[in-house]
C-alpha cells in the first residue's frame, strides 16, 4: 500500500463504503463477502483531478465529454473524484451558474465530484454570494486575467474578490496570463498571415504568464488572501511562485501532464495536427519541463491536475483552420494522469510517495477533502485503486474511453496500468472491465484549504 506518508504491506478492511481497519497481512482473521487479491500490485488512494471542464462552453461549442462519459473515463484511469468548474455567465448570479452545473452532473457521474466556481462578473452581489457558497462547500473561486470580453477580470475586480476570499476562507484560483497584451499579439500575428496552430503558443508568451503570475501574487499579498495558480506551464512562472513561497506567502501552483510530457514540437505538427494541442496556457518549448519537474520535487508546485477540456479534432478543433485564435482551447487528459505520473516515477522524475502526494493527497488537502479523500486510513472513503506497476500499455484514441476522436499521447508507451478501482467501496473498474454506473458518483461538498492556518 502506498500513500503520500508511507509504504507498507497491509490488508485493508472495507465496510459500508469506508475503510474501517488496516492490518499486517494475515494477522487478522477477518471474514468478508468479497476478497480482492492485490499481491504484487500497488494499493493506492483513488486519484483526485481538481481541474476538469465537462460540457464546458467555449468559442461557440462545448467540451465533448459529458459528466457521464468524462467521469467514466476518469474511473478507467484510477481517478475517483473530480472537481469541475461551474461557470457564472456575465450578468447572471453565481447561484444560477452553480445550479446549471448541478443539473448537468446530478445522476450522471460514475465517481464523486465537487465544484469550483468561475467568477466572470465581479460585483457587489457576486461578492456577497461568495460567502454563501463557501458555507455550502464550494470553497474555491476561479478568476481569469485572460480572455477579455469572456471571463476576464481587471486588477480591481481581482483585488475585491481576493479581499472577500481573505475574509470568508475561500481560495482564489487564477488563470495567470496577460490577456490584454496577448490579444494585441494575436491581432498582429493574424495580420502578418501567421494563422497556423503553432502561433497560438508563440503569441501567448511565457513572459506574459510570468508577469501575470507576479501580479496575481502581489494582489493576493495586498488583499491578505491565499492564491492557487492553475496550469502553470512556464519556467519563469515557476520562478515567481518559488520566490513567493520562499517569502512565506500562502501561494500554491498546479501543473498538468501536457506541460510535463508535450511541447511546442506538438503544436508545430503539420497539416493542422497541431490544433490538437492548443490549450491555454500553451505548451512550451521542451526546456521548460525541467523546471516543472523540479518544482514538483521541491513542492513549489503542489498539484498535478489535467485541465481536461476535450474538443474533437473533426468539427471542433477544425473551426480554427486559417485562424488559430478560433481553435477551441483545451485537451483531453482525465484518463491518463495517474498513468503518466507513474511513468514519471519509472523515469526517475519523482518518487512513488510523491506520485500519490501530487495526484491524491495534495489536491484533497488543497480543496478541503482530506482525509475523507486522498489517503487510505480507517475512516476514509474506500476510494482505492489496485495498480499493476509492471503492466505495459500504449495510449491511443482506439482504446481510450474519453469522448474525443484523438489522443494527445497517441502511441506513447507506458509502464503501469490501473487494474481495479473502488469508489466508496463499490467496484467501478473490475480487472480492466467497467462495472460502475452513471449516478453512483455523488456531489461532495468541500471544506476550506487545509494548507492554511
């Protein structure tokens, strides 16, 4: 059994969806309705993907995974909880957006789920609503320094939201890119006839990610609020987070598998294939990867989530042929996070316990789910994965379970594979067969960030 804290040989007793006891193998004469033999396998906590976008509207279309297909794919990959983003529309109440997302998810999820709230319209009534949402378990709020005219908030709005979070215990999540400057560079690139997908990465410059990260940190410092920067991709942005943490500030960072394993080489693939890899923040040149891995090892980056937001190549990504700015931003990934991070263990980037920390325990603590989720101990939910560290697999759109017509990792060979997955004690994957059901997953209210005093 591997948790973020320890590795040990243990039998795990599960009753009524919870872990009730751990014991040295063979030391207890337990009787059980069902016994799962996990010898020569890892027994690990179910993964927590704290950044997904099921059925997300973007650029005139919707993410291709529904809560049903997306959570089923997550289960296949050893993830037993997702935290998705409910979206406030401009001019509407936070509650309206949250109710819409509850309606999308309710009765459709194969695994447990919670919500963050995207705040697209910061005003007095929105700020008051934030207090009530924290009390009912939606304790994190995402703001955007990018996408003017859609989700963008200016520095004054960001400061007000941070001040509110500083008072109510909520955690501000930030998409840190200078969207105003990026829009100028997009306009200039298109005017020069630079329309291919690779220019998406070139205009969304690393310096504009680091500048926005720096600005977000300083605004949070002024507001007296914690800050969680999502999908960090650039070494310069990691440096800003590291500096802030060295100063003792409550600043946290997340990265995603695409930034660890893919690069601008993929964005430059010919025949518009690069569109498959268009996401924001964008993929960076390979040399940025070393800084991301180092940040994960030193805990300057705490969490690996996927930012799962899939759009099919056919009919969706193709909307941007001739104009990269019209390519829907997002990539599929919810199914492969645990496996890719295990490959990082095999490759020597991180330790086994750090794998579980960044994929399970840290997201649970960051978003108020620990110890109910994120570890294996008496009293925790029996969200447990039997993982075969020796099995080999090749990732492919032919075999994945996400509702999208391509794989971002087509042909990539990995060592390690999920064998069986329990969600609250119920087998949802049984020896590589889906045995779960839509509606098993329940909404899970969250507490406050557990890394704060």
